[in-house]
């Protein structure tokens, strides 16, 4: 944006290029510049007018990319440089200003398009609010009609509110998919639920449809990573591909204020980072999204945006470490 | 909300009731409690998912009412107590969570309902974003089908962007009304335009449809009050009823940060207050709205919300002073 | 506050009422509307001019109630719906504008009134600063003169500063009660102390009066829940009723900035939530208060207020689970 | 506070001392260091627990002094260096933590002390909330019992609420003084009133007691400086000494958010600065205070604190320019 | 940055291209893309470690460009579309991380380079702090060695502090130029000075070197535009080319908090906008800079950044309207 | 600063002096007031213009001292009163406004001066950015030329970027010391590294020079305290004196937003506090610094500043508990 292209004399060039560190914005390529099949395709779905409460989650895709320059491609904890894992950025799906249904259809069609043209690539959607997950999963289903899809959801909420009442709002995606027979309730694992944020009738719906609920408290008792592994194993036994959806509001309000409905009692960022590393390693995980991150609620240090990028890189690291 | 209804002993009641000052929240009555025809009916239209940029203007109606307790009913400048001017609060129009067109229809129908049942009352809609104005004016037109409507708009923008492109977004209401033949372009006065916030094609549209544009600079040269009076006189000669729409973004960013698109170079709050006093006095002004005030962008002192309440009270004072 | 009472047509009523989730503001009843004895009575003591440093804790009771609508009555972790536990809201005790002693007397008398008239109900005072605890405990003592009272205090501070020096300020309540022979020092347990926030002479006072101090570090080593249980058992053996006082400054500054003297090194919110669940379960705990939460220091996401409501609900859940 | 007293080698001293600019903190002397009678004595009255709404005005005296280093002693507009006008800082009156009446008595006694011991010095009290003005004026009266006192008040409010109801709160000082027969109502000029911030019964009280009210609108029409001059002339004809009280809430919310009850429609900072220059010039003005400035409501740039220091320097400049 | 390059189906393209408004980011071209001589060349000098106090002014060039998309090219007040005035963006001069002198030399050389290669283009430097002005003017002098340069400075400060003491800091540029015999003191006009922000010795220096000082108060009395015109006329009579430097701290703190040393008592934004329109019209003005705008001090609405862009566009509009 | 030196009557002195708690600001003495050799000497190095990104770390030394009054000298967790451990404050090293190299030289010389004159005292430098560490260690080396120095670094970054490229910036100090042969790479332990904040070439440099890197993840697995102890033991075996440098950015962004490059995934404050207690106990630790704390990024509750003071007190407590 503010590059240094002014052609002034030679002293500009005295920088030791070979020592130049490599950052994320230098590594991710635009999809139309890439010459071989990418390992992962990232695309933005910048809509949040479908959110129940006021949300600036539509601002996240561009803030997500802006924050890349603050992250190196080298993961010190795992001693791995992501640079050989090819990530392509397909840009944002064009949203209509006011027609939510049209915008949703576009997200679905764009997802189908990406999934069909790059069937071996992992897809990664950057929301937008959680309504986009229903669109993306429907798009995946359309691309792979004979395959069954399981969902691993990290979330404070069940997101099974009634679309007949609310329309396709961010509280409804899981119910849209179950009622729409895209995904079976029993193939949905929700890990991270806690506290007083799901009304009783929603629990009843989840139980009736056999949604696998693990509260954060239960997961901690069992071991969060073991819980994650268990969920992935069970899904692996039952479905053809796993879609992972990360509602950033699964995090505690003290580490992620920048979500429309931040709550105390949620995950720590380290718990989320460890979980995503583990999830990324699993070969059946083909799709992921990160939703409901509202940059406008962050303080001046952009804590939630930075946490969102870190979380994504943990997932990418996991993918990179896949042995399969 | 946090009343003092605990029945503890007598020392609670030692407050000199007769000296009790009177504040706005004590004066405005709920519409269904009122026994005679109110002079003004206030109703909220809490929608902002129709806004082009992220907006929390849907939060304004409730913040507007919360702020009432900080204002006395006595206007010191004009030496008038508003207490004998009857204002009824009809509550908010129920918005659908995601169906913008349905929400818009409800605003229109609610406005028709109010206008028909209380034809002698001034209507005052509290937005919500500027898309609501198109709904309200259509609702008025339906209630008074044989009457012509003129619009006095205080705004930084023309709001004539193309609904064919954007849908019924907050940049389009005036164009919706002109293209929909509800209001003639020549019967729209826009006062307060300035700077670099209206692209050339919008000016072209305005000129083609004969919209009366007065920049803030021109208005200040002429005298803002004289400009307002001139506009009202011209409208009076041409139309049956005048609808006033106040987009709070007409104000300068330093006095009204709490709008989705705040700009430098706008009106001072005193200019807006004086204008609204004058506008309120005019007998042909039957309808008013205040839109695009986003409380979530205010600092801790709630500057724009307070300015919004003050602006509304100035209009009410003007109505109270009507000699006709 | 901003209800939807405008009587427009039928489409308002298409909401599936039976699926309507139940939130806290729908569950808590006003005391004067209730027909049977409530299980718990909540009342506000909105005073903070007795605070040593500038404090907006007087704003908490109304913010506490405003935040209810963000919480469901269903506790997912314990799989219990609080809806059958009857909570009544008695409103706020009326505070005098400047007469602190009078305000304090009113809190004391109001507490006595509630305790006497509803002896089987748990009382829950929402402060206000910590000076209110001295008033409330004196009020309880007056209601049950023959009973001994023990105090379980979760706090960063001892609150035994000298009222002869400071008057009845928020640093003094425990000393007021000990010096006033309302409570014996040995019947006061303080859990959560840490760091550099209690000057040596205060420790000396505590030791002289046999106050049971457990630092957060000690409690963590032993197990916080075990420490709590141990304290409750010891108190049970010695006193007739236990009063629990939660100074929200016991929490770490990163999770609770909204207190007058937030400190690093404090409890996590999960630790507080688990403690309050345990405390609520204990049948001898008859009284609780939550004090020193200053909403004006929160960021835009209201983190401390939300944490305050969550903490209270954990205590209520505990009460609900009492087997006795 | 963070001086440079480490005795490292000589290169520290290469600063051209003779070119060293002179700032306010270098100019004002502590009262006990001064060897001749000062022209002005500044003292702080850091109390705000007497404020009706939550207020951090008690923090102002120390923030006022901290901000001095950002101001030079040279006034460019008037081409005058204040350096020869001797200002002494007497420190803050020691406030009791909770005993408001005692604190108020101390302010009164301290004022009497200063006024008696330095009868030729102008006194300048830095509040604290507006309740301190009643104390200070009573203190002046005690020092000069045979003299009549007139008040020139720059304020958005009348401050004549009933102390029988509120106690000696910040809404009551003028009424305390009138009812206490310290000052006659007819000798009080209030300039700056505007809008909806004084309930009708307060206006009635003011009229009954013949308080001279000039709204900001009236003053602007007449000329604010002429209005000020007129008020000073009338007071001069009637009283022996004039006390000026500046409630910082007379300023518009956009220039002074840092007051407990900031309002739109108030004075600009230039209007206040010009007024204080004029007021400072008048030889009968012997006492001044600046009250109700709450630094905790400022943004990171400390706008209201800076405005408070500037305002005070304008008054000092005026004093410096006195010809008498 | 977050473009929409994903190649999904045709419905993307249903936007009426011909109605597409034109915004600043679409109008300004990169210098190396331009085919004919530009009318103006913009370049960034992102340094602020030379600032006396902590400053984030180095962040302004990129924030300046990011804010372009919020501004149309059409100036409504002057009824002129800037689209035919060719502005080229040369990018930012590469700054060294810690070597201030080297960075300053680069700014100087880059300015010489631009001025020499595009002698007919107006140069516009975007700071950075005010130290950059000394570099730029020296660069201009090098490019046009036989020509005399006059400076029109809009500033709260004289910026004649001693570089022997401070080094080439942001308080010194005018003195650097006078002492370095690049510009004569008598050819420097400073308009906008006010208050207590220039220590006496600096005034003495200015007087000794015959700097033309006009306080804001004097300028308002005379008419600000007349004052500007007078200064430009006098400079025109004496010098070959005029360099205009706009220190954004000339603005009042209420409209421009985002400067390192914001002050009350400064210019309104309208005064600055009108001045820059007038200045831009003058044919001898060949160079301009905008300095000391620190975006990190803005609130969430980016008020100072927006004001900076607006101010720049006013200058461009003036240039566009030049008749010569 | 705002002391109470006004000599009003006797009621000022009714405070029970013997009960007066003791706070840090009352305990730390100015170096030039001290009569015996201090146990620790604190000095500030208020420079941050050497920081790669914009930093207000130069503001920390004065904010550090301002925050002292909020801390008692009594450490409750360790039951020790620090009052007998003598800490002297040497003030701040005088920084040049723009000459970074000169400022760095002064830090080095001041450190040498302190170390030579008080060889038995522990030195504690308060930064400033991390560039100051290179200066301080060089200064130590100069004072004790025959001794070898080891470094224990708590940091998110390696700080081995190339000073040939960046100059002596805050990303380079460890490399400056290794390349300058002041410290051997193998004698540097870095604990706390995590995530994506060190580019691959920096890791390569660290490996080539045998820097001992322990990621936070590894340290937690092993036990953080054990890891610290192990590092100190290894250093003890190899070097004569240990220098500890605490880059506050080692902390997680949720507990320490006030650093130039805050990151998620860092240490908790309790981990840092425990580590510093342990480090302080070790007799070979002779020098410590705390750097890169930028108070201007804190929220209104000053969370990072408070954490910085607490961390320092933990180190002091450790020193106090030394048995050697």
C-alpha cells in the first residue's frame, strides 16, 4: 500500500537481501498468480449484516491480511518453516450491499467453485459472521455430493436457533445444515460450550438431533487435546470429510474482546492454538473457517485480530506436519 | 430499570416532591397510556443492517430514550417549558433479524398506521440508518395519497445512489422516492452538503432531477437560518406537507463522531440546533426523522447521543412555539 | 426500556413463542410482584462516594440488571435450568446524595428488613463499594441477634484499615465489624490475598485478631476448591450463619479492569466461578454480596460487568444444587 | 519526579542554559519557599465525593500541576511574559476520606487563612467539584466580614438545588450562599446558561432571588466580552470584592468532555479564554476558582486538562495586565 | 489489499459501471505508471524518531493513502472534479531504522531528485515530523540553486529551537534553514501562532531574524484569508518560489487530537480548509508539505487523518483552479 | 507533586502516624540522599527512538516511579517486608533529543559509573527499548573487564537482527554483544520464545552462535521454574556474573498490551512473577533490566505499568531472600 517505489539513488539498496526475514505477506500468493496446485486456498466472506447483534465481522478479511506482515513464516515451537506449504489467496467473495440471500448464495457458489477446481486443496474461509458456515458447507456438499460431511465446531454457542424465525442469521447455521439434511446432527461435534449462553430449548434441539456436545469444563477434565482427538476419530469413522468451524467467540473475553458476543469463561488462546495444531494434522480435515471476529471491538493493539492470524497459522502448521 | 421499590422505612420519602425537577423521561408518555391526542408521536426504527458500511445505528432508539433523564423539559434559551406539549412514545417497530425488505415494509406500514390514526400529530421517527426515510415517506404518502410531499434534508450526502445496484441501502432513500414517484426531485431541498463526499455521477443525477442543493458554505454565506426559511417557503408554495430528515452525519466529525461516515467540514451543533428550532416552528412541517446516529462510535461521554437528544428537543421547542 | 408496544398489524406475532429462549431478565421477578417466598432476594446498594479512590461502583446495580438479557437461565456446565429457583429483585436502597452515614444506615436497615421478613431467603446485595458490607453484616446481626456470623471474604485486600482515620470507607469494613464486635476476627476467612497490596500494619492487625488469611498462592498449592471447602467447614463448626463477600478486585486486572484498584496477580475468572459454585452449594451460606465493580473502567465490551453477572449466576447455581 | 540527578560525566552539561525556555512549572513557586508576598496564591481542593454524579474532579489539582510543563510562561497573543507576576502554590487542602462536612470545613478554613494572611494576593482555588465554591466564599466572607461579595459565575447550571434535599452537593453552592446570607442573589451573575439543563423550579428560585442570568445565546448576541464587562461593572457598583467561579462544564462537550455533566451547546474554548483574560484585568476580582474538571473522562490527549491550564493562564495574564 | 479477484460466476458483474463514482484512490496514479508529466507529485517521508516527544507521525503516509477511498474526487463547494488534475504518488522515501541523519539526507536527495526531474510539477511531501521540512527545503534549494525560497508556515510553533542543542529535531527546521542560509528569516511567514507554546527566547530569535509572525488572533481580526493573501503577496515580491509547510498542530485539539503536541486555542478545520484553497490558487506556491500528524492518537473515527486528507484536497483544488 | 504543604490548623495532623502503611515511593531513596551503600541501584534509560516500530517506552521510567505509590513494601506471599533492603534511585540518564549514538554512549558510561562506584550493589536499569541492554552490558563489561558475563533473557524475540542493517535498534542488542565479543553466544539463555515472531535467518544465527533457546512451550513442559534454575546453574558454571534482561513483550498480549509488539501466546503474569522471584534469589545475578514497556498503549487502568512494577518487586523480593 505504501511501498517504496520512488527511484532515488543507490543507497536504497544496501539492505542485505539474503538476511531478509520472510513474513506471511511475502509467502501467501494470489490464486491467479500461482502456477501449481496450492495446498490451501484462503478466501474471504466479508458479510456481517446477517448477524443478530451489531457486528463488524465483515471487516475481518481485510484486517486479517493487513496483520500478516507482523508474522514470520517460521514456527519456532514446531521448528518448521511454512514456506514450502503453498497457500493461495483467492480474494473476497463479492457481497451485495443489502441482499443477504444473494450474498449467501455467492458464498455457497464460490465455495463449490473452489472445492471443485482444487479438490486436493484444503479450503479456508475467513468470515464474516457464522451464517457463512452454512453457505460454505452447502457449497462443499454440492461439490462432493456423494460424500458425507462431519463438522467439528469450536464455539461458545450451538448455533441452532430457528431460521424460520430469524432467517439465515449467525445463530442458525448448524440448524440450517441439519434441517436441510446436509449434515446429520450426530456428525456434529461442538467443543467449547460453557456458561449461560445457550437457552434450554436450544439444548433440547441439540439433544433431539444427537449433536455431540462437550463443554469446555468436560474437555478440560478429560484433556482438551484428547477430546479433540476423540472427536476427530469418531468423525473419521462416520464421514468422508471433516469441516472445521472456529467461532472466535469460543475464546474468553479477556483474550478475544473482538467478537460480537464475547463472554467470560471461554478458552484461553493457548488452548485454541494447541487445538488447531492438532486439528490441522488430521488428514480428514479438508475445510476450515474462522468466523465472527469483529476487529472494531479490539483495543489499539488489535489483540483479537492478532489472535485470529496466530490461530490460522497453527492450523496451517498442523496441515504442514501431516504425514499422510 | 433500577427503580427504588424496596419498602424500607419512612426516611425514604423525605424528598421535597414539590421541588422535584421535571425531566424528559418523566414527561414523554407511552402511546397506549395517553388519553388525548398527542401533539407528537415518536417511534423507533432500529435497523442498520441496510447500511453500506458497518453501523450500530440500530442501537440509537434505546440509547436515545436512556439519555432522556439527563435533560430537563425547560428550555432556558426560549424560556419555555415543553411540559404542555404532549409527546407520546409508540415504541419501536419490530425488526426482522435478517429480512431487510420485511423490516422496511413494517416501518412503512407502521408509519402509515400512525399517520392515519393521528393525522393531527407530528410524527417523529428515530432511526436506524437513512434507508428508513424512504419507508417512512412512502408510509406518509399512503396515508395521505392526495397530498404532495416535500422534503427538507439536512445531510452531508445526497443519498441518491442507485437502489438497482445497492438495494434499499442507506445511500439510496432520496433516489428511491424520486424514481418511485413519491416525491418530485424539485421538491427536495438538501442543505449541508460539503466537501468530497458525493461522487460526480450523484451530482449529475441530482441536477437532472432538479434537487435543490445548498452547500453548507453557500448557506453560511447567505445565513443558515435564512436559507432554511427560504427552503421552507419554497416548499410551502409547492407541496401539501413537509417531511424533514436529519442525517446526523451533517454535523462535523468533531461534534458528532457517532455516525457511520463522520466527516470534517460539517455543521456545528449550534447551527443544527438553531436550524431545528426554526424548522420546528413552521406549520407545514408534519414529519421529522433523525437517522444514522451510531452510539457505538461515541466516546465515554456519549457526545453524539446527547447531541441527538438536544437536536430533537430543539425541534420540539419549535413545534411548541408554533403560532398556528 | 425500548419495548415494542406499537400496535401495528399481525406480522409482529409470527414468532414461535414456544421456542422462545428464556433469559435472566425474564426470570428474575420484582419483589412486590412475587406471590410466594423467594429463594433469593437481590437488592442494590449504589454508593461509592465512600470509596478511598475515585470509584463508579455506584453505577453497578443498574448495569448489572441491564446485562441480564445477555444471559440464559440454563447452566450448560451443570445441566441445570435456574428457572425454578425463585429470585426476587427488591430494587435499590435509596442513597442520600452526600450524607454517607445516612446512606450506610439505610443499607443496614434495609438489610435487616429483608432478613427479618424473608428469613428463609438468601440475601444478595449488589454494591456499591466495600463499605456496604459492614452495613449489611450489621443489618444481618440486628435481624438475628442471637446468632454468630462468620465471613468468607474473596478479596485482594484485608479491608482492615482504621475507620478512626478514614471513616467508614471501603478499606475498613472488616475492621468495623471486628472492632464493633459484630464478628470475631477468628471467624473471618480471607482467600485471594496476593502481592504488595496490604501494608504491614494491616497484616499485624489481622494477625492480632486472628483473621484467617490464605494467599492465592497458598490456595492454589492446596487446591482452591479444597481451600474454600476447608474454610466453609471450619466456619460451619463455629458460627450460625455464613456471610460471603466478593470484592471483585480479587480478580486479576486482565479479566477485571473495572474495579477501583485492579491488580496483576489475582484470580482468574474460572477460579472465581468455580469457587462461587462451591460456595453456593453450602447450606450455611445465607448471605452474599458482590462489591467494588466499577463499570466505567470497562472497555466497550463490558468485560467486568459480564464477569460480575456470571459470578453471581454461579453462586445461584450452587444454591440451586443444594441438597439440604 | 523523574529528574536527571545521576552524576555521570560532563557531557550532560552541554546544554545552552541561557537559551533554555521557561515553562510554567519552573515559574510557580511553593508558598513556603517564597520570600515576598505573591501576587496570586493557588491551592487545591481535591474533593469530588460531594458530586451528584460520579466524578473524578478530585484528581484535577495534581493533573493540573503535571500539565504545567507543557506551557511556556510567555503569552504570544498579548506579548507578555508572566514571569514577573508571582504565583505561589500552597498545595492541596488535606481532605478526609469520607467526612464530607469536615473536608468542606477545612476548605473554608484554609481559604480564610490564605485570605487573611495574604490580603493583597488574588486567591485561586483549583477544585474539586462545585461544592467547594460555597466553602471558599464562606471562607472569604469570614476573612473580610465587613465586605460584600459578588459572584460572577460561568456555568451551564445555576447550582441552586436544595441543600436540604441533597446536602452540600455540587448542585447547591449558590443556593447555600444565598440562603446562608453570605451573598445576595442580586449580586450573582451567571453567564453561559443554555439548553435543557436547569429544571423549571431552579429558574423559579433564581428569579425569586434576583439572580442575574444571561444565557450563552443572549451573551453572544450582545457580545460575550461586553456582557462580561457589563456584569463586572454592575457588580463593581454594588459589592466590595468579586469572586469568579468557573465551572468547566460551561464549555461545549466537544472541547471539554472531561467534566461530570458535559453538554452540547456550550461555550467554545476561545470564548472562555477571551472571557477570562477580560475578567483577570478587572481590579475588583480578588478570587477565582476552576471546578468540576474530571481528568478521567479525557481521551489520551488530555484535552480538558490542557484547556483548564490554558484558561487559568488567561486569567493570570489578565491579572498581569491590570493597570490598577 | 482485499480485492475481489476470485473468478466466480457472472452475477459479480451486474454493477452499472458507468454510474460508478470516482474516488481518490482510483484517481491518484503511481509515478512509474504515469505517461505524461504530473501536475503534482506526492511522496512520503515516514520518519518521526526525530520528534522531541513520542510521535507516531511516521505512520501517517500509509494511513493517508488508506483513507483515500473515503473521498470522492468531486469538490462540491467549488463544483470542480479534480480528475483532470494529474497527481502522481512517488511512494515513500526509504527510512533507515536508526540513522536519523541518513534518513534526513535521503529525504533531501529524494526531494532534489523529484524537483529536478519534474520541475513543472508541484511537490507535496507527506510527513513524518516537522524535521522533514528542513530536508525538503534544502533539497529544493539544491535543485534550484539560483532561486530564493520563501516559506509560508501554518503552525502553533515557531520551530526555531536550537539544533546545536537538540540536533535536527522537529522543533528546529526553520532555524536550520535560517542559520544554514537556505532561507532568510524575513522570508518566513508564520500564521497560526497562539497561546503559551513558544518560550520567550524563541520569540527573541524570531524577532532578531525578522520572521514574520501573525498570531491566530491577529489573523482572525484582519481576516484569515486576507492575512494569507497578504503574506503570499509579500513573499511573491521577494522570492522566486514559495514553500508551504502545514504543521497539523496548528489546528485546535478538538479537531486534531492526532498530533504530538495538540493544543487548545488553535485553528478550526474550516479555517485551515479555506486557507489551503486560497494558498493552492497562488501560482508561486510550488511546494507543500503536511507534517506532524500522528494517527495513533486519533479515536476510532480517525478524525485527524480524515482532516489531513481533506486539507490536502483543498490545496489540490486550489491548484486546479489556478488561472495561470 | 501535589503534596499537602498548606499550613492550615491542627486538624491536619490527627492521622495516627504509627499505623501509617509504608509504600514503595516512601521506601526507595534518591541515590544522593543515601548514607550507606545501597543493595540495589535503579536508573532509567528513557529512550525509544531506537525502536524499530513506534514506541513510547521512553515514557516508562517516569510512569514506573509514578506507580510506586500503589504498592506496599510488604510481600504477603513471601511474608517479607522489603523495607530493610536498600534501594536507591539514581534518576534517569540524560538522553539527547536526536543523537541516538550519543544517548547510547551515555547509558553505557552511566552503567559503568554505577557498577564501578557501587560494585556490591545490584544494578537495575529501567528502559527504554531493548537497544539499551547492549549499552548496559557493554558498560558492565567495561567496569569488570576481567569477568565473563552471561545473559538470561526473557523475551518473545531473539533480538539478533543485524545492526549493520538496522543500526543499534531494539531488535539487535544480543547480536551487538555477540558480534562485539562482549558476551559469548553460548552464554546467552533465551526463555520465552514462541510462535511466529522470529524469522528463520534469526534462528540460523542463534544456532550458529550457540544461543541457548528454550521455547515457552518447552519450558512449560519441563516446568518453568526448573528451566530457569537450570539456566542459572549452567550460567553459574561458565560465567562470573549474570545479567538478566526482561523484555516485557515476553508476556501475553492479554496481560501486557503496553509493549511495542505485543503477541498472543506469551507468558502469563504469574509465570513472569514466579520466574523473577527465583531469578532474584540467585547470588550470581548482579544486573537486571526491564525494557520495552510502552505505557501509552495501556488502557485507562495502566495494566502493563502495574505489571512492570510488580515484576520488579518480585525480583527485589528474590534478592532480599538471598541467603548468600
